[in-house]
């Protein structure tokens, strides 16, 4: 059954929420009185479609519907998650919550995207105070996983746990704050950096571009994967955090920053910053900057995914849930032995394309190698088996590039066993987008003892599963191109 979310307020943040839900298979019902709301959310959805699906190595669910409604009551009907993203004025939020609670399911989660108001402020006068909680995301909502979840003292335990589970299923991380505070946590850091940056520009120390370079070429990269305290723990060397604190703690008393003061936002300062920003980034439209940002975020997060670290670990956890109960999570006994095996179903990510705009050659090998790894897992040659000392090593590979494939394409790879006996495994992969054949991969592997690094007979359960598929696939037609040499007639 398709789940439903309601988005109240369809600006940049509301549109990001709509994209995150819809691309994860939720029907989305939007209320926004802005006559341009459908166009604006449509543009956010376009950016999200080209970036979010490529974060995972499992295809996201089919995109669900996004509908627009003329009344709050109509939008929230049947929704189990309601996200408020209206302007940051408390009277507007109170009026919105009153309309929402008059029409919504009492068991629905009502999240607020507010960056400044505390839950106790949002809940004032509410019909069901515990139903309303802060769920503050970060832009772009469809890519960045952090959500500050602040239920306040009135929060209901059941709703809080359901909210955390829902956010996790969307590939997000709920930072559950047990105590409320103005601006929550993350924006307080941003505000501190922003204040100092304003002074540096005002005092002529650095331009907007120089400040941005200091962040993106330095501590910003460290923070992206380790945060603040873990970064400083490493900086303490072998002596650790205590040493770092002892060494650099006294510097906190030095007059390095002006964090307790804010420069006056005079017209002169505003013009100075705006002019420098135009010089820095004015060559790109906002839509172009968004796409550049999304490209960079996808590449960084996928890099972290390979290391199972930070935001990448969240993606791996999401994939594990997405695989469960599907052919992508099955083992040999769960699959028919007389049909090619689905070994990959994924979206081609942005960082897999080259200067021609289509998937680069190395990524075809990457995709087929992943399919081989998945087949190995299916027959029992999984991480536990490899840790015990056995694995398959690839001896030969042959790839045919049949047709182009672009970023955003959902590809499937199905695998046929040509030979599976003793130490030998000969696989044939076919990559398709829908019914269109994109490429084939032929792989010959030998089972190897990781202790001796020499060919060896696999464990009985692995060999049995492989032989089962080999016998079942023996009755399939011989694949066109099997055994083809480079330059042979097609």
C-alpha cells in the first residue's frame, strides 16, 4: 500500500520534502496558495530526479504522485506524515496547525521545518500538542540526510519513534534532540561561522570567494566526513582528545573572533557582500548552481558510501532495507534455477558519466563487477565466506558496448551461468534499460584459497548452489556474442 505525505508550503524546503517523499514511493499532497507553486515544485522535482536515485546502488521505488490541493483539509486527508514549511512567523504557523489538526488523522506525525522556533512555541494552543514536532531539514532536502527532530516535553513516544523510523526509511538521519533550544543545533554553528564571515568581509580581511575557499578546501571537507569533535580527536594525535584540549584550549581566551558581536547590516555592507557574491558566482543561474551543488554532493556522498562512513553509511543502511524481501536480497534457494538471475537494478548516478554525457567505460565494468559480486553472494560466497578464506578471482573479462546509457537511467543486469563446476565459474551478464540491450559482460572466474592464493575447490554449499544454476541455465539459448573476440563480426 502506498503511503501518503502532505506538504503544507511548497517553497524551496517544502519542494525538497515533496521530492524526497515522492522519489521514495510516497504519494504527496501539496497545499500552497502561491499560483506558481506547481511550477516551482516541478523544477525542484526535476533536479531531484537527476541526482537522488543515483545515490543508491539499488533502484528506488517507482516515483509516486504529487498532487496539488486548494485547501489544507483536502491535502492532509489520509496523510500519515504532514510537513509544515510555511513562512517563519509564529502566528502563521499556529493558524496552519489549527487547520491541519482539525482535519488530519490524530495519529499522523506533524513535522515543522522551522529553523528557529522551539517545539513548545509551535505547540502553544494546539489541539494535540504532542502531535507537533520540529523536523528541521537541510537544503537540498532531497539529498542531505540530516533532520533535527525536536519533539519537546509534550512529545509522544510512539509518534517520535514512528517519525524516526519514517525518516530512516527515506535515507535520512533523525538527530533527536531531547532538550529544546533556539535554532536547535546545526544552525547555531552556521550562525557562528556566518557572524565571523560578515566581520571578515566588513573589515576587508577576505572576500566572499576567499572565505568560501577557506571552507571548501579546508575544514569543510573534514567536517563532511567526521564532524567537529572527531576531527579534533584526530588532531590530538596518539595522545587523543585530552591532549588536543590541553594544547589548544588556552587559545579560546585569545581575541581571535568577534562571535559576541554582529556588524550592522548597513546598506554599504549589504552592497559589498552582494557585489562580491555576484563576481564570485554570477556567471551561473540559480538552477545551474543547484545542479553543480547536487553533482558535488552525490559524488562526495557516494565516495563516503564506499567507505561505509558518515552520510555514506546511511545510504548503505537504506539499501539494506530496500533489498530485503526483493530479488536483490534473495539467496539461491529463493530463486528459480532455470532463468537468468537479476543481479543488479540500479540508477546510473551523476558521477558515472563522461564528457560525452553517457556512462563511461570503466563504469560498465564497475556495474558488471557488482553483478558478479551479487551472484557470488547469492550462491553463498558472501562476506562471511570470504572472511573464512575462500573467494572467486576474475581471470578474464570481455565487455561489449551495445548502446549508450545516460545518468538517471534505471538499468537491470541479469546473469546466466555458462559453466559452473569445480573451481570454474563462467558468467554472462546482460545490461538493459527496459527492453533495450546496453551492454554484455562475459566473466571467467576461478575459486581461490585466500591462504595459498591458488585455485581450490569451493565449499560444498557454494558448489551445490553454483551447479544448480549451471544445470538450470544449460537449457537456455546460447547468448549472442558469447566467446566473441575483439574485432570479430557482430
